């Protein structure tokens, strides 16, 4: 259907009827198969073993099979998984090259592992790390390269691997959004030196709180396993200062149940994004992150990229107008990490004009795995109404 902007009704911000008077949140967590979950919770509670039991092991094995990697180590959250992997790489005292257009935890993990973040640019179309700028940022004294599969879009893994190999540094993926994404048919999880997933409630597989470290490197898996338990090999003679980053048995039970229906959930999310994209096709100044035809995404987020001039208003004005419709939104990721107070005093500052520009243009709108198509189309129609009247919105 062509967009007939001239006939679009008034947006709620200008007195029209709100699309969702009852409100539409950014995300809704679905816990599938409550009966199976209850059975598993009961089994854990009956066993009397709330950590270090068999459920975490079962989750690790199920995830390793799903991801087609030999080693998966479950941890308390993605942040601690990244910290432990970076610690194992020995990044303490080194610089860690990473995108600034990511969640703050990517940089925090490097800091806590004793490294110093050095930020590199992203690509305008995919919003993932720009291999050319990452290469430019790699210099002697760099201890690791990190990249984020932003919103579930696979990074340019082949080019990044080449750059990391040439520099002789490990490549660590913040795969928080990518559990279920594929790069040319291969699951995200098997690339680089390791990939770390998040199972927190805004992600597509949930453990309430949790993370998974996936790797082909047995020694690295062993180091993360030791590190999640204080660095204690069992005799209390700790071999390095680790963390308590264990996942509990109850969290693992939730993750196991959530993981089982992941392929169906991703298929549904993909269909919803497809329906949204066809509805807004032809709308000036609005696009979605590019996904290579051979790749698949979890669509962890449905993020709009605006060309403010063509669309008629910027991300902030769109967010306000969507709010009047009852539609929640977030500026993922604004401010970019290099603009956050926590990183105001970094020793090495690189100019990041593309990151600065893209951070101004993004707005994430609601999407969840059991949303129905009518809802996503109502969000699209609200965007169409807002665009048609964008010049009248409060500036
Ligand atoms: C959610 C998220 C994290 C942090 O995950 P936790 O499991 O909450 O530690 C890290 N990186 C990205 C890109 C994220 O979105």
C-alpha cells in the first residue's frame, strides 16, 4: 500500500486520537511454557542445590548445541562474562578497541578488566563496528578488539577477524543482542575468540539475569569457568582474583525453557519487522538498519534511523509525538558511550563524527516476541501520521 500522507489523520500530538490510550511499552517479557518452568523450578528446589547443580550444565550443553560451539559457560550476566573473558585475554594495562555506539557495559567490562577503552566508528548502514576505522585505531599497546552485534545485526565478522589476526589480538564479541542471529547461515556465537550473550529481561532469551560465554577455545572456557567462581580451583587456593559470577540453578531453568522456543520467536519477530517495513516503505527519511540478505537478525530491537530533514522532525520530536500516541520509545544508543560522563576523561580521544551523527538519528520503538501484527502496524501508522504533520509539531 502506498503511503498517502496527504490523507493521514492527525497525530495525537496535534489533537488526533491516541493510537494506544492504554499505553504500549517498549518490550514485554514472555515466559513460555509455564508448566514446564514450574516443573523445573520444583526439581531445583527439591534437589536442595541452588547453585553449582545440573541445570546450569544442562543449559550450557543445550546452548552449545544450538550455537554449534564446543564450549559455553553460563555466567551471572553478560557484563561479567565480558569482564572474565577480557581478564583471561590479559587486557589489564592495555587499550581495548571497541565501538562507542553500543551499550555502556561493553566499555565498563574493559574498564573492570583493567583495560582502557579506545572507541572506533560504526557503519552508517548497519550501525555495527566499521572495520576500516577499527583497523585505524589498532596500534601497539592494544590488547583486544571488541565488537557488538547491534540490535542483533551480525557484524562484518570476516573483515574484523582478519584485522584482529593481523594485529595479533583477540576478538571479543558483545553478542548481548545476538542469540539466534546468523551470519551467512552460521550462528552468532562461533565467531572471534569468544562471544558473550545476555539473558536479561529486555533480550530475546531470558533468565531474569544471566549470560553465556561461547567459545571454541577450551583454555578460555576453563579460565571463565574458574573466574566465575572467585578463581578458586576447588581447594581455596585461588589462582587469580575472580568474581562471583555464577548463574543460579533457578535462572538456568528459566533460560532453558526460554531457549527452547527461540527459533519460533525469531521467526515471528522477523515477520513483524517485515510487516512494519512494508507499511512504512516510501515514507521519506525513515529506514531500518541494513541486514545482508544472507544474514538473519534476532531483531532484539526495532530501531528507526531518521533523516531529520526528509522526515520533517528529529528523533526527540518523534519520541514526544509517539508518547502522545501512548507509544514508548528509547534512544538506543544515545548518548554514545564516548559522550557519557563515565568516559569524559579518557586519555585517548578519537573523533567519531559518524557515531555522533547516528546517535542523534536513532529511535527504538516497541517490539516483543508475542506482539501481534495489528499492533506493529498501528505503530507504523502512527509514524506515518506524525511524518505527514511533522512540520506542525512543537520544535
Ligand atoms: C544488555 C546488554 C549488555 C549487558 O547485559 P547484562 O546481562 O545486563 O550484563 C551488554 N551489552 C549490550 C549491547 C547489551 O544490550
